[in-house]
């Protein structure tokens, strides 16, 4: 599904990571995995350092920290925020939603919309589209988009197929109405027939938490998981990233009438370094156009990974000028969401761990 | 293309097949793991323009079964 919106701009971006630094090799050695095996995987897909949250820190806390830093840097009156959209798969509670909780913490006016979007790795693009809709057609002036997860805690610690992948982070992006005629182009897609490829089976209404959902299951590679953990069928997910994601990027390029050569950066969800490089190759971008450093420094940050790339890899350029960006988020659903347009100049807050060590 | 040629091409991209023959059971390869499955999908897609499903690969018992999924034979 393609769409295009104008009369909005991204004004500022901030991101807070978890405060615990984890090393893939050191963690693996501590679990008794041979160094040669760890190095092979590390070199192939870029597993290195990730930042995870302390046990008492949630996506809400990380996004609150990012939001406060963003609002402080802009010196904005919080009452001027008309809506909060919170994208997460790891909310504090089943009810109420994170957006309402953050509304209360930030002390926003009662005259505010606040709602969650239950999306993972494609979620920042969904949130951007929603915020843009509210500004461009809904008469709102200013929308705070928060996107983040603590996926590192959803996996079983003995599931080597996915446990080492995830970092925890919360992002805040401020979107405002603007008179500019610049257009952002979007392309969305879903494959619900493959919804089991990334799933936490138990804990919702369909399969409540029971003693059975806690039973440990071992696969043929020796990985252990339970029905309460995030499970991923790597081959099926990889399949989808090879087939559907490049198609979505090609489609949004056509939709925006952009040539690959005129795009400053292809900003991809940082699933892992190998997948990012492969999608870049398949869509005809040269490696310099495709930032891929985020996964090695922070891990797979779910819906926070695209704003992380914008700050980490493009932050300096974005503070100074408009940057022509094509991007794509892809993951749980299965779902994919691509965008193309100019971003900047933007106020960029530095990436910081939360809580800060004294 | 002969199966031995397909195997040589596969060996150049996916390290777990070094020393393997057509009849080697996949489960006996020390590095046959989820990463190797991704590398196989990637190799076959890049060279033969078909994307194998996880299910197709999971049903393979030997290297021969895997090579039989490549339709150029």
C-alpha cells in the first residue's frame, strides 16, 4: 500500500539505550561456547557489543529519558505537544497503554491524544506516518513519537539463535506541522500468513501464562526456549528480508521518483549487519550509502533502530542540512514499511545510556 | 550443471560444507546450524535466483537433498 504526505517535518530526534554493555564473545565464552564458533558468527553477522537495560528499566523509562532530553534541548513548553504515539511490543502493562503513562510522567495537558501502536521493527515508520497524518490532515501542530523495546529480556538466555541479537533502546522523535511542500513517500506491506515466524506464543488472551507455558523446549541445535519467550524462525524471516524488503525499497524509490544515485542514505532497520549489507546490495546501493555500524555497537534495537541510525550515522549531516533518505523497517507481523523523502535540518540529541552512571 | 559443481560453488560461500560430499548427512556437519541455513538461502538466491523456504531446507537430510532443490539440474 503506497501513500504520500506533506506539510510536516521531523524537528528533533533523541535516543536512550540500556546502560549495560554486553560483549557477544565474552558472554558466549562464559556459557562454554567455543571461541572459534563465536568468532565465525561474530564476523559473519556483526555480533559484537550490545546495550541492554537494567532489569528494572523498561521501554517506557528509556523513551521518557529520550523525550525529556529532546524537550529540554528544544526548550519547549510541554503543553504544546498535541499527541503522543508510543510504538512498542514491550509495554509496561497489558493496560493502560504506554502513551498514557508517558503523558502522566511528562505532565502534558489533558488536551492531548495518547495511543500505542503495537508494532516491532517496522514500527518507527508506522509511527512517523501516523504523526505525519495527524499534522498534515488532523490539524495538530506537534506530535511526540516514541518507539522502543526491551527485547533483550523477551528471549531465553540459552537460545543462542536469537538471545545475543537484541539491545534495548527508546527513541523520541518530534514531528511538527509545516508549510513546506516537501513530500514524504511511504510503502507499507504485511504478510499475516507468516505471523508465526516471529512470535511470543504465551502471555496474551489466546494462550495465558501457565505452568505449561514455562516448560523448556530444546531444538536440534541445542537452543532452549519456552512459550513465554520470543521465538524466531530465522530461515523464514531471512527469506522475507530477501524477497519482500528489497521489493518495498524499489517500490518506494519508484513512488518518490528517486534514482539510487541521488539518495544520500539507505537507512535500514539494523536486524544484523549481514542482512543490512545484503539488502543494500540487492537494491543497487553502494556500501557507502548504507550505514551498518549500529548493530555492532548496540544490537538489534527493534523499532528504535532507524532513529538510532539517523543519529549515530547521519546525525552530523542532519543538524546542518536536508538529507535525502530512503528507509525501511521490517520484522514481526510480518510487516514492512518503507519511506523516502528529505529529512533535516533536525535537532539531534546525542545517544546516551539510561540511567547515567554517576 | 553437475551436482559436484553445485557443491563446489556452495563450498566457496558456506564454510560448513568444507570436506563434505554429496552423500554427507547435514546433521553430521559440525557447523550445520541456523547461521549455515541463512548462508545457504543467500547463496542459492544470489546464484540461482530462487528463494528457498525454511521448511524446504529443514526437510533435507543430505547434501544431495539440498542440491536437488536447485532447479538447474
